C-alpha cells in the first residue's frame, strides 16, 4: 500500500523547507497536525479506544478522523521536477549498494 499523504509532527515539521523536502522525496503531499503534540495525541487516541468496552461502537480510524485536525496552511505538494531528481538519486544509491554488496564490501 502506498501512502496518499504524510502527516508531519515534531520540531522539524515547523520548517516549510523540511515539509517541502519530505513531499518531494516521498512524492506525496505533506501536512502538519493542528496539535503540535502529534505523538502524544496518537497515544492518547489509541489508549482511549483500547480502554473502551465495546470497540464496535467506533473504530480507531473513525475516532482519529473525528479528533485529529490538520493545519492546511502547512500543506506541501510534491514538485514533480524534484521528485524525479530524488528518484534518480535513490536509483543510483541502490545500484551502488548492490554493486558493493555483490563485491563483498558491505
């Protein structure tokens, strides 16, 4: 399964350069959460859902959709020119790794 978007959190996500770089490297849009504490929010959601007596009432996915809000002002779309560059660099790195591995050097 390929992601359709990446949600960023933490200190680096405050940088517009970093958000754009992530979008370009991974080739999908990036967006930050409205909450600056994404990891803590995720843990709290999972704990709340797990503590529920009847999980059939609301799925974890539904609970997340209801409570996780995105900050659309942080959304970055991949730049196709940059995506192509990063894909080429990844291909070169993989080829080099395979060559070094075949030679017993790594």
